[in-house]
C-alpha cells in the first residue's frame, strides 16, 4: 500500500516556510516580499462557500486596521486563480452584517497542487483531502511563526481575536512583557517573573502606582491611560 509522504507541520518559533505563488494580486515571493512586516497567512476550504465568504468580507473590511499595525494579509485555498477572481468579484455585490461593496485587495493564493498548503500543514485528512482547513499563521517581521490557529471547516473565525493576538505580540516585543487573559490595549501587563529571591522580595516590598504584585511570581505594570 502506497504511503503518503509525511510533511512536518511548522511550529511556533519556527521560520515560516518560504514559497513563491501566483495570487489575485500577482506573483508573491514569501518572505522576501514582506521584509519588515507582520503577516497573517490564512487558508480557507473553498471559494463560493458561505462561511468563507463572510470571513473574506470581514478580513477585507479590516484590512486598513491591520495595515496600521504593519500587518499584511495573505489568503490561500486550493481553488484556481480564475475561481478566486470570480468569487472576489461576486463578494463585491453582496451585503452582509452591515458590510457591502467589499473589495478584497490582499492577495489570494492559487494552490491547486497544494504545495503551500502542505508546507503549512493546512491539509488535514481527518477533515478533507481536497480542502484546506481554516488555518491562521501570524508571522513576525523576522519570518518567525508566532501564533497558529486551526478551525474546523464548519466554524468561522473570530477576527477581533486575530487582531488582538497581533496587538499582544507587538506589545510583548516592544515592552518585554506578557499579556494576561483577555488583555486589550490599555490593560495592565505582566512583567517578567523575578529571577532571584532578592528581586522577588524587593518587588513585594516596594509596590507603587506603576507596578503591583499579587504574589512574588505575578507582578503587573499599570498602563498609562
């Protein structure tokens, strides 16, 4: 019995697999074309499907918000370029959830041979051998994978959460902090855990308006409003 060749799915912290691809915005060369930028690479099962249509309308309506965060969007499915073009044109005619006249300006990869999808582990036989699952990869300006999300074919993504992840990663990188559960911009952040008994004792004894501790290992910095 012929066995399928196993492809290792990239993990958080790995360098994102490179690729060249034909898209609805011309050919792209990743990551070279995206140096210095954050990237959200996401897959969808098929064109002209209702869940995917709502997702693309939502992503396209938020494209400027992501650009303001130095973040580019790249979509992918195993459909043809011509199917992509026809579908994106149809999306412009639809109205849903207050969104209308939506133009998808970010690239949508043609991946009929599933080359990119297989590099990123987007093809999962337990779901489908012919459709990519709803995968999301958040990739930083150094082409490192920082977040991986997978959704089943039936479940649309939460785009507010995807944006929150980008904001949280950028905050962590810029300030050397971590973000607690349900963090939003302006919320308090977690400072690195004390690395010595002396530092832990000092933090507990010298709490102030800027920094406070619930215990020696759990200290927060108040964000200035």
